[in-house]
C-alpha cells in the first residue's frame, strides 16, 4: 500500500541593495537582492520546508540554523538536496513540486525555465514534476512596497 503525503513551505526575505537575487539556484539580474544568512534563496527555502514537512522532519531552521557559520553564504540547493535525502531515508520519493514566488520586480517570466531546470537537476527530478509561478503583491504590504520577497511551495511525496 502506498502512502501519499503533502508538505507546505513558505519563506520570506528582505530585499537589500548589493545582494544577489537567487531563486531556485539561478541568479536573476536585479538592483535588489535577498538578505539572509545563506544565499537567501527564498524559493529553495520554501521548497526545502515543504519537503521536510511532507516527511515530518521539522523545518529548515532545525537543519540549517542561521546561527551556524557553516551556512553563511551557503548555496540553498544544498538544503534542497539534504531535505530530499532525509525524506528518501524515510522511504519517501518526491512526486511533484508546485511553487510560487511573490515579488514586485523584476519580472521573472523569462527565468521560469532556467529555475525549473535548476531545481529539477538539484533534486534529480523530471522537469514536468516542477511548477514555478510568479506573482506580484499588487503594491500591497512589504512585498508590494519592494521591501521583501515571499515564496510558497507544496510538495507531494509517496512511500510505497
């Protein structure tokens, strides 16, 4: 009998000058980037949390605390692979990922394919298992005021 689970992930980071804007392992040209202890890849962080949640393995902060100097400036794709490996250790295989980045600007539509390809390669998944969408906050709140970026992710896993 198969067991199917779903995990939900969410992350937010402040926007700051002279920081790279990294989304799903891809650096997007922008005047503002994401502030954080690692590379602050808000998309990878949300997906990592969703994977961990689906397998009931806690959250990203438990595995990669921002108080640990090892993770200063770290590539967040490392976090994604680690979460996948932990879930696999419990017998779970990733089925699909559906994620949304909420960012006022820059417009991200031209980066959808490279971001999907980066995530798929990092996780060893077929491209058709990765969905990434982009939204604005319609100039409302910290995201709409260009002070932050958010990402949400839902991950489905199966254990047979």
